[in-house]
C-alpha cells in the first residue's frame, strides 16, 4: 500500500527566502507525481506534474524534482512571497492517487 | 467560470440526518472523482466514475454512502444517518484523462 509522507508538516519563513518542501513515497511503481496547492475554501490547484520518466519540472519560481529510486520528491520555491502561503500537497499516482498530509506554509511579510 | 463547482459549500446537520452534495464537473470531462479530507490530512479517495459508470469504490465508502452520476454529467454524494465522524471536507474532481484532475472548492460538512 502506497504511503506518502511530507516533511515538514508546517513551515514559517520570512518573505524572500528560498525553501524546500519534501515528499517521500513507499512504492516507486508510480505513473507520475504531482504537487498541488490548497487554499482555504478554494479547493486544490495543480502546480507541477512530473512523469515517472522525468527528473524535474519547472514553472516560474517553482521547481519540483523526482527520484523514483529513492522514493523522494522535492518542491523548491524561490524568493518566497506572502501569496505563497497555503498548504502544499504531494500526490503520487499509481493505480490510485495517494495524497500526503501536506505542508502548511506561511510566508511572513 | 468553467471549473468544477460544488454545492453547497458548507453544510451543518444533526447526527442521524441525511445529506446530499452535488458536483458539476468541467463539461467535457468524462471522469469524476470524490474524495474526503479531514483536518490535517490529505484527501482520501472515495469513488470514481467514468461517464455514468461507477468503476471504483473505496472501503471508506460505507453502506451509508452512495454516489450517482445518472447522465454522466453532474454527480451526487449522499450520506445517510450521518455520524459525527463524517464531518470533513468532501472534494470532487474531474478529469479528461488519466494524467491530472481538476478539483472543485469542496463541501465542508459538520455533523453536530
């Protein structure tokens, strides 16, 4: 059974810092790995999707990496802004979508 | 707005009552998913439709839960004889393929 773990559970940083969110998964037989952002009352927004054959994806200030062999993914956020404050969810797709519990990020102005 | 919509956004009910939630997916998406999210946890899969066919149900979906997608468009999730443990956010997502899912804003249920 796939288990997805996210570390840290919560993170508070001053504006402008670069930061890394970590995700680990137990079953490397995945089709892809996806990072979502969840804002209160607004559901989930897809940020980056990395196919199992890929190593990383980039979008603006976000970079996500995938290492299937070690069962790890990281989400790197450069030059963080208060608007980045949200919960970030890591999701593995095998036969099912399995979500991590999320990292609650707060960027202080 | 052509995204996934869910109604109601919030529901407060007393234990033992029945509740029904509705999800309207993005119109051209034939796949529809329901998830449940409790506080401090990620969403957990409940059930999946392809068009009107319910193809998969999680063991989380007890016999008090039923979901339908009668015409392959909108879907409803009904919970009968609600319990306090049913309090959660219920999320709906739709997808045109197997690659990604587009989520609605969710229905937050509180059972008193």
